[in-house]
């Protein structure tokens, strides 16, 4: 894909910027923002650029698998490290600053990894649109820990991020945003391993059934399924209703509901907080709904 002149100029500036650094470690989720930062860093620095994914209970296994696949597409060296947000009572409490506590721990683990690898700069995927998207406590952690955000620094918007991803030929160019699993638990309800596990299982089922934009919110045992507006008709199909009720109860939920307003970011978070191609209807509805 040929980039617009303004976007190409921003990409060149970001690449030149990173090329001045001895080495960088990219906080790498495998989503489109971090993938673009990793691709730019790899082009600029080669082996001196490292993508690192911090594994925890809030990162779905499917997202970790995607991160490995996207790192391989880019050709960048990929490291993993592990930590547990559930070790922090402030995170478990799940107040309005949950994302701040999570991002602080995750970036802290990545800074530790960077020091171990003798890497001078830790980059994240904050883009130019992020600061204007309402309540974003995670961005405070980025500022406090002094992570470097090349997309933000060079005024690269989300739309431009997707264009650059397409330019690099990355499979995640059109990937929907995917916030961590704790964002499915309403503020004020404790984050537990049990709740995270049943949400992950339920969302893996929806992914297996062909849905693309969705969330399963855990209201203390009541599953509230949200799907994108263009997929709502499929979610209202009687076969899906029966399959969802049966299999989500098996995941550990007590009740299963469908939100008729559809998918919305941050719908169980403080006001304004952001989280981080439709499948053919006939094929989906004519098939059985398998378990993952």
C-alpha cells in the first residue's frame, strides 16, 4: 500500500528517531499499535530492536499466540517475560485506576527485562489519538515510568497506524482493539483468576464461532455478551442463543445474556474509559457451534 505523503513523512521521522538509539525494547502485545512500533524499530535497528510480551493472567492465550505470529511476520527478535497482576491488592480491588496499576506492573516488568538485556529504551504503542479518548489511567503509568511512545511523539493517529501496518503487510492491520481480560469485570468487583478464566473461555468460543468484534462481561456470574452492530443479527439467531447458553454455563457462568445495544468499549468501566469484515452469515448459521 502507498502511504499518503503526510503519513509517509511521519513514518520516516519515527524511523529516523529510533535509528538514533543504541537499542530499543518494544512493549509488544501483538495488536496493531505495538506491531507497527516493532516494525519501525526493526527496520531502523535490526537486531538491536527487541519485541517483548509480558505474560499474565489478563492476557488471553489467543493474544499471546498472535503476538508470536506477528513478531515472526516482522522478523523481530521476540522475548517473553511473566508477572501476575493478581499479586497487587490495588489491582485486584478493581477501582477506577485498575489500568494504572496494571500498566505500571506490566511496564515495570518490561523495564526490568530491558535492563537485563542491556537495552536503553523501552517503547510502547500509545498513538496520537489515545490521550483524547476519555479516562485513560494507563497513560499515567507510561508517563511516570518514562516509556517512549514514538507514535505519539510523531503525531501518528490510529487511522495512520492501520495504514502503516498495511504498508508493512502486517496481518493485524485491521485487527479490532483488544483490551486485557480484566476490562470485562465491572469496576468495584474484584478481579479473580476464576472470573478471568471463564471470560477467556467464553470469548474463545465466540472467536471460534466466527464473531470478530465482541466482549463477554462478567457481572459476578452473569455473562453479558456484546457483539458489534453488524453481527447482532447472528447473535439473535436461535441456534446461537442455545449454543451460547449451554457452553457459557459450562464455562462457569450462572446466567447468560445478550446486550441488545451491542459492543461498546469500556461499558463496565468509569465513564469514558477506553479499552484498549463480517463472517458470512449463511455459513455461520447453517453450521453447528463447536466448542473451542
